[in-house]
C-alpha cells in the first residue's frame, strides 16, 4: 500500500535528486582531485582523501537553477603527520593552484576549504589533520583560518556522523543499495541507487530551504548539517514518507539544545565539541534566518500527511513549482490506465493499491540518543 501523499513526495524526491550524469561527474572529480593530492610532490608525508558532506550521506539535491547535471560535493584531504594547520591549508591550496586543470577554477581561500567552481557546480576540498592526534570522538581536525597568518584546528567527526545518520535510517526502507570501493588512498563516495525515507525527508527539507532563500544572501541560509542533524534525531522509524515528513517536522524544534543562558546549540550527536551554531553569536542574522525557516517549514509541511489533495498541491507548489503539477498529472494518468484494466488503484482513503515489487519496510532498531 502506498498513500497518495507519499507517492507525490517520492516522485518529487526523484526530481530533486542528482541525475545519473551528475553522479558520474562527482565520481570523476573525486578520483581526479584525490589522485592529484595523494600523488603531489608538494606534500610531505602521506595524505588520504575521503568524501564527506551531502553526497556521501545520500542527501544531495540538484541546485535550484542550472542544469539537471549540476552538483555540489565535498572531500577531505587528510594529512597524517603534519601538526601545522597553516602548512596543511596552504599546501593543498598550492597543489590546486599549480594544477592546469583546476587553477583557473579555484576561488579565493575560504576559512576552512578551497573551492573549485564550475558553471552551476562546485567542489570543496577541506584540508585536515588525522583525528588520531585528538580525542576518540574526533575523526579529523579541520584547518580554520582565523586571520591572514593565523590558523587553528577545529575538531570534526564527519565519518562517525555518517555512520550515525545511516544507522538512524537504514532499517526503514524497502531496499538500500550501497557500493563502495577504494582506489589507492582515495575513497570513492557511496553509490546510492535508492534512498531511505530519512534521506528523502532531508532532501525535501533542504530543497524547501533552498527555495525559501533563493533570492537572499547565501551566507544566512541554514546549513545542511543543521537540517540533517535535527531530522536524524527527530526521525522515529516511520515507514511511510508523508508520515515521516510530517512527524519529523513537528519534532525538529525539540531537537535543539539550550544552555543555562537559553542559547541554542546544535551539536554533532557523535562529538559534542562540534557545534554547528558556533557562528551564530558572531552572525546573529543566521540564527534569525534559521528560526524563520523553521517556522515556515512547520507551517507548510507539518500537515502534509493529512492535507486534502488540492490543499497539498497548492502548498507543495510553493516550493517545488511546476514539478508538482507534473507529478499529479502522472498520477492521474496511471490511475486511469489501471482502472481501465480492471485494477483498483486508489482507495477512498487515498491509498494506492499498487505493486511495491515485494519490498517491505524493515522493523526499526532505535540507535543512540
């Protein structure tokens, strides 16, 4: 059984997910940049390259504007024995600057990354030190540029977080196909052929955020990690997409931690040293924007599971535009064909009686809080 609302949301997820061409390009860039870094004569000692970010979590979405083959990806260049943040950051920058392939596409240095910019797409290369030099909860120590000649390390746990996030959602899906391979010291990103309900919920929330901040300063837009953390914590194992989206949205606000002064914090659930609101004090407009987004997403998505068809279509169109009409047209065409063939397709309760290819939701094992 598949509810109409869940069918619509599932089809919208397909439209906002990365295309196969974009996924192929992501892998090519990972491998090319990884090989460039790991084989560079400019680097003293060993360096490994691993993927991180939305693509590796299975929550990447297409940019609002541009080709369907556009993408944003992140990778980390992990130094094993250079306990000097300035050396690590500047050396990776020099490797990219001297590359004929990337030098013209390299943007000015960011605080924590180097960005290679394409039309509609970009790759962030994050230089880090292996977390073995820190505490057991830390995967890597990110190089953070404080001023022109001052750098520092910041503890980060992107790999342990990925394990946590996948664990939160992996048992609540029909089928998840994952492939991983290693070439040299460069770890290839996951190849998600299907997405868990939790991954789809995050995709929908991120697309809503992108649409809401489409014509505003990109610096105030709530970052993806905040959305991903809150959704992962709020997800309670729902095996229906529309139910999951509605209930996760209702619980997002309850996942925010507050200190004794009433200041909000959103920590990496694996490493409390990593607070993704750490820039809110310096940039209070980002906190304001986050709660503005939270108010909006609660208003628009919290009743998605119970909304009448017309009301739901109007609400979703605010975020997903013409794609909503396309999905409903497709839905109507399929319903008519099945009814003509004598098959009952849509019940009075708005439930599709369609073949789900024998895929069943697995029971959820709750993990970590």
